[in-house]
């Protein structure tokens, strides 16, 4: 066994970082989640002298992330964090829903040790794959003295787990911090230069996440837009929707055609939260300040957690 707090655990969940294409010049026509996390670690020579253990928890394209995987992941991460010899955790993940997993893990675990999500925009087979450097940087962050909480590491940037958002479909630096905040830090030659405090908070506990998908509440995101119709919302209500996040226009406005259906939902006791579909800013003057500054996707997680706590 390693001396106290030396061990880094790398948990693989799939994604493009573990993706493979038929040709080294194909950066889009690949299949995510093909290579094992042990293979990813084995491809980075500088990691071979580190005290690492690699474990495969899932092998998903993260567009298909699901509640059962989230529940398993949160529990497994907590188990490793509870081990005295573990210094930090790295999770390899797809970029598509990384921000949802990061938000969920920070709210549920709020760990005192670092939990670092990393990913790649190009498959492992690409001529210039970004995964190996991101993995190396993620391990550097997990080993950094004072590092704590859930963060993401991508293209040399460290981003706060509650704020991160994917803002580009193709670029290697596909993520940005929240609109009014900045990067948590950068990784330069294996050294972290932090600009802000690490994420802290009160943990809800992994047990709040049911292992049975049927016990998760049904929460949807609906965007307001020109030509909106209320029928979809009404159908959701009748089918038993339990929570709604509106991705509103501008500073939290909703098309009048949705008004009656939103009101009917509220009348039947279904919480309706407003977020903005704008890439920048927050809803100024919103009654629910918390949702007002979240992306619709983070708000959907937050509302789900709130409903889970009530049951
Ligand atoms: N579809 C992939 C995923 O989220 C995209 C990526 O990882 O970049 O798993």
C-alpha cells in the first residue's frame, strides 16, 4: 500500500477520450467509449511512474448518460474518497454531458479531496488526440496540494464543477466557465496556477440518488421560442411530469402560447423553474436566484435533487 494520500484513482466512464475511428484523420466519425481506461492510462508514458489505479465503471457515449450510472458513480467515488491513502479521483467522461455529471457530483459529494473530470474532443485514434494530455493534466490537478471539490480539466484549463458549460461543438477548448466568473486555473507543464478558490459546499450525500431509475423524478427542460405551442407541455403534464425547467428567452421571458400550460402545471403542484437560454448572463430580478444563474441543464439536476430530497 502507498504511504498516506498518494494514490490517485482513475475511473473510466467512456466518451470520446476512449473513442476510436477507422482513420487517424477522422475526428468526428468515431465511436465513443471503445478503449478501456487502463488502455488510456497505458498510453501516457509520464503516468507510468505514478501511484495510480484504474477502474472501469461504465463505457458510455455520455450523450446516453443515465440516472443509474450517476448513482453508481457517486457511490463509487465516495467509497474511494473514504480511503485514507487516496489523494484524489480522476474521472474520464464524454464531453456532451460532462457539465451535468460535474454539477451532480459537486452537489452530492462536495468532496474535501479533488474529483477531476476530464474528457477529449478527439478520439484516441486521432492524429493529434487531446485525451492523453488532458488525462495527464487531470492527474496533476488531483495531486495538487490544497485542491478539493469537483472540477473539470480540459485543454490546459481548470473549471469549477458547478459552473462549467460546453460551448463549442468541435474546438479542443470546448468548455467555458460561468458567464460572470473565470477559470479556476490553468495547468502549465504539470503545475496548477489557481486563480480562484476550489469548489466547496455542503454534501447532500450519495444516498440521495436512487439506484433504481424508476425512483428518479421526471424532470424536463423546455425551451421557449418563436412559434411555441403549449400542446407538448400539456401532454407532459397529463403523462405525469414532476418538474419543469424552462429555458426562457432573454431575461426569463416565456412565449404567451405556453402560458396556460405552464399555469396548469403549477396548479397541479409541479415546480416550474425559469432559466435563460442565453449563453451569457443570468435572469436579473428572478424570484428563484439559484435557478436564475444556472444553465437549463444544471437547473434540471438541481431540481431533480430537490425533488429527491422531498421523497
Ligand atoms: N458524444 C461524446 C460523449 O459525450 C462526445 C465527447 O466525448 O466529446 O461521450
